[in-house]
C-alpha cells in the first residue's frame, strides 16, 4: 500500500506553508493531507483549543490510514501537538513520525518569555507584521516566501494556542512512541533546547540537524526537508 502523508503546520501560519512538500509528494506519488488547525488558515474564524487541534489531526490520520500506512509530520506547535497525539496511550494509526523544530518542553520561564515576546510584537503598529515580514524576507527563499503566509497569520489565536501547550505531557508521550521517529531541527533553532532529553526518552529515534538553518527548517531549506520525507517514506515502504 502507498504511504500516506499528513502535515501539521506551526503556530500563526497554515497548511500553505507545506506547498513545497505537497508538490514534492505529488511528484513522488504519495497522497498528502496538509491540515489547517482551528483558528488558522481556512479556519481562522474558529476558536483554537487543544482538543479541537488533536481532533483535527486524528480525523486526517484516520482518514488517510484507510488507504495506507501514515507518515505524520508536524512543525513547531504542530509538532508538539503531534507528539502528544502519537504518544497517547491509545495508540493512533501512525506508522512513522517526523517531529520538526519541536524538541522543547513548552512550560515555565521559556514559555512565559515566548508569550511575552509574542505580545510585544502584537502591541506594535500593524501588530508587528512589518517586522515579521522583514525578517521572513531575509531568511526564506523566494520559492517558499509567499507560501509561508499565503493562508494568513493567526494573530488572534496565537496567545491562546501558546498557553494551551503548557498542559502537554510531552515526556510521557515521547516515551510511548514506538514507531520510526525522526527529530529534525535547524542548526540555529531556539527549540533545540531539550533535544538530548528527547533522544534519551526515545532511543530508537534519529536526530537530524540541518546546517545554516533556523526554526523555519521546512520552508528555509525545502529541498532538504523533502529529502528527509523521502528517507522516512522509504523506511516505511520497507517495513
């Protein structure tokens, strides 16, 4: 059976951030479902809750699993929520998992500082989008720059989403993940802080660090991330 792929975006962005991966997977012949989490993209008017985000992932995974083994890939917030999902006690039908830019425990001082920084941006004229756009123009290649924000930016859902991450029991979830697992981080990603701990909890996992890359590894180095998708899919094809 053909490996099916489900993609879960990070905070503020949407399914459009995966367009390079969707195009690559289509050429490779693997059906792909890039979801929009509640409060993001095509669902911008909806309220974000952790339960509804988990339900969104579950619906996409179970629908895809009816047609073949599922590779789930999540980035940043989407990766953190996907860790919780894949590592739940009632094991979901996921055959392999790529957790990108999400080897950090979102609690305590770190989460509080991140929320404070986000609120600071939000308080700037134009909610700080001029500064966000300037930064993205500098770090993202032309081929993905438009895609990253094409679905809009979920500014209203941001703080609610960040706050909800504090209840995730990621350490317990990582311990329970038994499927092939890849942690993918950019070399300069601030969320690498707990990557060694994550590897200790999941000794069968592989850590891949992409050189000269920040937190936005999927759109900053799309060809590299596509190659990693190929590695994961090929692994599942051989099991």
